[in-house]
C-alpha cells in the first residue's frame, strides 16, 4: 500500500498549473473533477484553466456508507456533503440546490456539470469527454474513489496528473481510502507514476 511522509508537500489546486507546464511532462487535454459539492474547487479550476473544459461530476447525495474504517477526525458520515442535508442549513458556503450551484457557475462557461453517481458512469464520450490532462479527485472515501479511477482509465490520456484531496500522507487512519484506491488502481493497470505531493493533499503524475 502506497504511503508517504506527512511532511511531504501538499498539493494546492494552484500547484497544478506549475505541474502541467513542466517541460518533461506532456499533459494534454481537459480537466475532470469527481466531487463538485459547493463548486468552490470547480470555479478555481475554471479560472486557472480558462482554455480547458472542466467536467465536474457529482450526484449531490453526499457520501455513501463506506465499508472501510472511518477516521475518527473525519466528517465522513453517511450523507455528509449532501446538498439537502440539514447540517448545512445555516452554511452560506453550501448551495441549497443544484439551481443555486448553477447560478454560482454563471460566467464560468467552461464548466460542464455531470450529475451522476460515479458508480453509474457510462463511457466518457457519452458526456462529451475527450482527452484528459488533469483529474481532481474529491469524493473522500474508498468506494467512490475506486469508481472514479476506473472511469479515468476509460478516458483518453497517455499522461495525467491527479490531485487527491484526501491523500493524508503518513496518517494511518486514512490508509483505507484514497491511497488504497490509488494503490490498487496502479497495481491493476501497471501504470508508471511519480508522487509529486505526498502530504495532506496528494499529487501524482501517471503515465501509461
Ligand atoms: C468533499 S465534497 C467535494 C468538495 C468540492 N470539491 C468543493 O470544492 O466543494 C465530496 C463530494 O463527493 C460527492 N460524492 C461522493 N460519493 C459520490 C458518488 N458515489 N457519486 C457522485 N458523487 C459522489 C458528494 O456528493 C460530495 O458533493
């Protein structure tokens, strides 16, 4: 199982720009994001990469019940991050409906929202998805992370940079989530990879 030192760098979204400009990488294509929720990260990606399409996927139902251990200091309860969860009624950062979220995306014409359960996604071409250079993975727990990575395999790319919002390098309580899904994916497909960021938020360059 892949783990990293918690003192490693953390991958801010803005770091992705430096990564894709690296001369030794050949990252070509659009951006795919798993986990839209407030649209915060989506809007940041849209502004950072105005020339790219940002495909962002969410069913807005929040988290399912995971079969893995839930880290004690996480907020990963079932239905966490569901738009209609009463937990967020007084939280102005959380849109109360998909329509409200779409309002927030006004002026960000390069965002394409795909409302779907990641476990039910079909073929990338069904959503107009072509070449992918960047993936922002933010579905928190193991099960949707597995399905998100399987969908990424179906996309067109020879090199891709993946930002893992919940990598938690060195935190053993988080061993069974994004890092496990990533380790199994790498093992299954035998992709080459370089971990560029191994701290709280991970970053990995992958080649096939
Ligand atoms: C932590 S939030 C994402 C935060 C977001 N990037 C932001 O900036 O606000 C996790 C999101 O993953 C979504 N999610 C979790 N499991 C999913 C699944 N099986 N299918 C689709 N979306 C899922 C949840 O609905 C939730 O909106």
